[in-house]
């Protein structure tokens, strides 16, 4: 699988489209805005002055003697996609697909999806519209620049934990 596009759904939600080249199907995965920006930056080869979280994770793994070999999109439970990071030593780590794909793009790792998952959730190519004209490329470049500006102006307190945040340490 490869990243075909990162864009916005008709409802305004960021969506990642993974393309299965052999069957010409697309796997749409709805993701967060930050992850969409991270994948777009990595896909465009944009380097930031300081490492972003996904780059940091790759760097830490490499410093510890590990390399991300592949990302597996493993399932869909109650509308939520599941993924695993697979390292060269065989270690597997559960991850959100958006983070897993962002890591794979940065590390040059393969992305695979389970065949049963593709049968269940993939969309035929003729049902997907991917902008391929110059306007789409300009829009992507503008989004990358807007995300860069956001990062440059961000302060640590802008990223405080929200009540009910599943990543929160507070358990609220």
C-alpha cells in the first residue's frame, strides 16, 4: 500500500487514502488534523528545523538499534482502524494507523493492509476522486505552509490535555 492522498472529506474531516496498487482499491482512514499535517509534511519531504514527534520516534528507535520494517493495518473494530508497527527484530507495537503511516513515510517502511480488511473496508478506484491537477498540488503546498506557520507559532500550553482525551494521563 502507498499513501495516495491526504485531504478533507466532504464533511471537513481529514482523510488518509491508502492505495492498494495490485487491486486498484483505496482504503480511506479518517484521521486527526495534526496527523494529516504530519503525513503531508513527510510525503512532501519537508524538513523542519527541529524534529517533530514522528521523526523523534524514528530517531529514538534507531538510536536503540531498531529500525521500522513495516506498518500493518490489521483490522477495523467498531469503526476504528487498528495498526501495528513491526521492527526489524520482530517486535510489534500497537499504534493508531495515522501515526503508523506517518512513521512509515518518514522511515521509508512498507505499509500493508490485511486482505480481509481490504475486502471489508476498501473502496474501488472508480469510486474515488483524487485531485491530480496543479490546483491540488498548490492546495497541498498551501496546507503544508499553513501547518509550518502553526508549528512555528505554537506554544507548549496550546497542547494541554483535554478532558476525556484517551492519551491523557489523568484518566478523565
